[in-house]
C-alpha cells in the first residue's frame, strides 16, 4: 500500500505560478511511473503529466511549455511546477503512483484555482 499526500494548491492570479508536491509513504525510486491528473467541475479526470522511472516526461498539449513534472527519489516526492497559469487550469489536481503496470495509487487531491 502506498499513501500519497498532495500539497501546494491554492488561489493564484492568471499568469502566476504554483508548485504542487506529492509526498509518498515509501520509496518511489523503482516506480514504473508517476503522474499528475486534474479534474474540473463537470469534467472527466484528465492526465496532465507523466514521469517514468527513467525520468522521461510527457505532457498534455494544454500544458506543454508551461508545466514541468519532476521527482526527487531521495525525498520520495513528486512535483508539478505550474507557470503562466490560466483560468482553465482551475481544477483539483491528483497525484498518481504506478509502482507497476498493474498497480495504481491516488492521493486525495489539492485544489488549484486561477482567478483574478
């Protein structure tokens, strides 16, 4: 069992930045992949960014060039640096850990609101 705790959400003005963190209860160094998802009211949960065990990254087209995913294996923590935020980025952001192809764990989510 892996517990994930997100933090760093909040209210930010358009054009601003936030950095989300996801602390895992154990070592993440061997995890197949870790991901950030988001879900806005009335919408389905969507994949925002992925980072693999080897450090390869992938992003949704809507956040490319603005968001950056990273992981610190020594701290068992996943990050999402979000820059140039837009109102349409408003959502609950969820951390996902996949220790293997057959396993998935979720955090409780952190609210990000982009508004003036």
